[in-house]
């Protein structure tokens, strides 16, 4: 039987990789046994260790925070780095909960939703909706909630530990989401989903893997290589765009979902105007709870020609 163009395929993996994947799965199954407040408490403890021990993630977070908040005092920057590493590890541990709980349990973790009325009106028009989900708060929660709410299609890139790919896909697709490969067929699948009036989800602050997939636009005043996929899909489909993030509430109480309608500039045929509007919206979201942004991601790793790298590794 011929393989559909958008079916995900995982290459054979070596035995050491398979063993590592099994160890990670066992760890996540342990995380899955924890109530969310215990998961977040464990994540906070691990995050404090990550902030204390010298490591590449901490070094990257320090560079990014210093670049994006130059007016902050050094002590404030250090506090933000520490808080962000704690939130990062909460995100790692909470995945065990989010990838295994039943539908009603996931919905029970959503304590508050802002902007839902406008989002519902947009989706009810039958033109589809694009969810732009930055690496802020629990983006896994946003994806799972979206797939419960409506049929949803999103791109999927196999993780570095490829043996985990199928495990991740099953967890994310269990409520009806469709994950498609990050190739041309995947982009077509996103457009088809919009034409059916469904949701699609994109991580707008992910650095494109290919040069032709991005252009530079300011992010916190710094040239950032920004994906053009969101801009092109929005301009072609004219579907409304909502920036969405799940803010973690204190003490593992749950999540507050925020739906922010993007300005019309995001759907502009002027690519640079669209990219600037996208990064401005991400920045707006980040400023609402900066400690929950993934500052350890090398957002500025691609630099304009001739510019020196910000990162030492």
C-alpha cells in the first residue's frame, strides 16, 4: 500500500538510542503518576539544581535575558534566569501528566480562559483559525486543549532521540489531533485543514531549519531569524490568527489559557510587516509572564551575515 504524503515515518534506530528512549519513557511514566502540584514541586526542585550547576542551558538563558532586558540590573537578570529554569523543569515534569490524563482530567486543569469569546466567534465562521503558540508557559497544554476543542493539525519534527518520536506522536494525537511531517506535504495539510474550517497550530518563535524558511525581524529590538510559514499561511488563507499560551498557576493549581487576537498586519502581503507584527505579539505575550518563557532556547543563533555569534557553544 502506498504511504500517504503526510504520514510520519521514523527511521530505524540503534540499540543504544532505543535503550535511552526506554529510560526516558519510564521516567515520564513515573512523572505521570504524580498529581500536577507534585509534578510542579518536583520540577521546581530540579529547576533549582539546573540554575545552581553550571551548564549550557543556564549559559544560554543568561545571554538571552541580558540581550532582551538590558535595562535590568544584574541581580534582576539572575533572578529571571533562575525562575525561567525552574519553569522549564516544571514543563518537563508536567508532560507526564499532560500526555497521559483523560479528557475530563485535562479540561479540569484549565482554571481560567481569557479571550475565549472572540476565539469562539472566529472559529464558528468556518474559515479556520491559526493558533500561534510561542514557547511560553505550557505549550503542550495548549496543543492538547486545542485538539480536544476542535480537529487540529500541526507540524511535527522527530526529536533528537528518534525512538521517542512515535511515543510523542501517540500522546499528542490521542484526542484527535493530526501531526504532519515538516515537509511540503505537511504545509498542504495545514492549508486543507483551514479550508475545512479547523484549527492549525504553529510555534512561531522556532528558528527555521532552512535559510529559505525565514527572514530577520526584530524581537526585543534584536534581529531574530523568524519563520515565514505563519506569515505565508495567514496571507494565503486570510484565516484569523490567535496567539495562545497556557500560563502556569502557582502551586500546581492548573493553567490560565490566554487567547490574543493578532492584528491584521500578521496577514499582510508585505512579509516584513507581517514578521514584525508576529514578533511584536510574541513579545507582548512574553512580557506578561517572562519567567515562563523558554530563555534557554537559542533564539538568536542565526545571525546576519558577518555578525558574531551571541553564544559560546
